[in-house]
């Protein structure tokens, strides 16, 4: 205890970009090594398992395009988390905002099927963004008015929206001709166009466009400066004249809008009907994406492709090596742990205090 008292963590005044990049690379490398050890416990050869995973994710053109398809919703949710986390607002409700957008997109698809396709896509996306923004506004209102804990409120709202969807798809929106709990299939003019003779759809290009928009917003605008200032020190920001409650509201609405757009992208691009399994936890995985991408929009793209590769390559890994697909969430968690450790290591240093 005496020895430990002689040292303390001191935050570095500035961290260079190359140090951040290096820390992520080291974190990913260490997570791969630990994952390899975990794969060994399942009785498989870790080298063969990783090779099979890589081939399943990038080994063919079809595999590569499917990896990009798997990465597309993660780009949206990673960006949604990034905006909130930049202001140190812990929005754990992107999953719920995803579902809110999916509900709005479904309403447009079911009740306005006769509109021209481009107009229908636009209305679907706008409706989803509004729904996600409104769902994100709720925790912001509670935070500003009652100082409610954003983490708890957003987690609770995830369950609320899922029960709402379950009620709707098993009741008034249920397809009477189907045994499954889902809506009827949307009209063909609601479908996003696909590209390259694959399942890659318009949602990918919307996500990439958003990457640029969010980068400009965070780095080049006065709103972005205020978001970063609140993230660094909300108390000092308040004394500088920044309207912190208003920025909290704006940030949560932007984050929710992007999450809602993710729901519209998945529905209009792939599923074409609302059902209970269109998301495999995209909102929660978005947290890992944002952290692995170091809260940088372009880093989010790389992290999303990495996680998309894990998901897409897992089936090939299981077929050829017998490693269960259920191991993939474990690997994702291991990556997150090492990324968080790396973030602390790169932002802080150990200093000796007092005499030896």
C-alpha cells in the first residue's frame, strides 16, 4: 500500500494521433491473442480458426460484399454513439432509437405505398430520423429537468420500445396470412436499390455520407466545438456561456436521429417488413464500434468493417473448425476490454510522488 501511494495517474496534456492509432492496433493484437487462447479451449486450432474467419469474411467477392452488408448498420449505430459520447453523454439507448426509426419506416411503407420510389425513400428516412430523435429527446428532457441518469433511462427505454413493437407486430400490424409475428411485406417501390449484384444497398452510401457530415460537424463547426467542450469539462463550459442543457438536447436528438436512420436502412435495404429480429443488438454493438474507432467517424468505418467481418466469417469458422458462433460475442467483449485499457494507457501516465 505504501508503494502504491507513491504513484498516481496523471492525465497527459496532449495525445498524438499516432499514439492513439498504435494503442488501438496493440489492443486488437492482444485481443486476438486472448481470443486464440479461448478458441484453443474449444478444441480447435486457433490459427486455422482465424484463417477460416478471414476467408469467410474477405476470401471471395461475395464474402467481402456480405461483410460490408453486415458492417452497414454498425456504421450508423457507431456514429450515433460517437456523437453522444463526444459530449460524454452515455447514450445506451441507440438500440431503442433504432427500433423507433424502424416503426416510423414501417408506417410509411404500409400506409404510403403508392408514392414514387425516390420520394418514398426520402420520406421513410426523414420519418425514421424524426422518430429516433424524439425517442432520444426523452432521456435528454429527463436529464435536464430532473437530473435523471441518462444510462438508466436509455436502457429502460430500450425495453419499452421493444414491447411496443411486439404489441404492434403481433396485433394491428401483423400479417394475417403469415404464421410468424411480422408485418406484411412492403411494396417493391419502398426497397432501397442494391448495387454490384449483391445485397449492398443505398444504406451503405447514406452511412458513408454521414461519416463525412459528422466529421465536419464535430471538427469544423461551432456546435461541434461546444459538444467537445462539454465532453472535456461541462462545468467550465457552463461558465464560458455554453447552454449545456440545450447542447445535451441537441446531441441526444442527433444521436437518436442517426439511430433511427439505421432502422430505416435495415428495413428498406434488407428485410422489407418489420419483425422482432431485424436487429441483432446493433445499437449495443455500436458502443463497441465507437470505442474501437476512438470516437472518430473514419475510425468507426474501420471498426464496423472489422466487426462485420467477425459476424460474417463466424459461420465459415464454425463449419471448418467447429468453433461455435457464440464465441464471437465473447471476442467482441475481449476487444472492448483491451480497447478501454489502451485508452487509459494512452491518455494517462504513472508518476512518482514524494520521496522514495
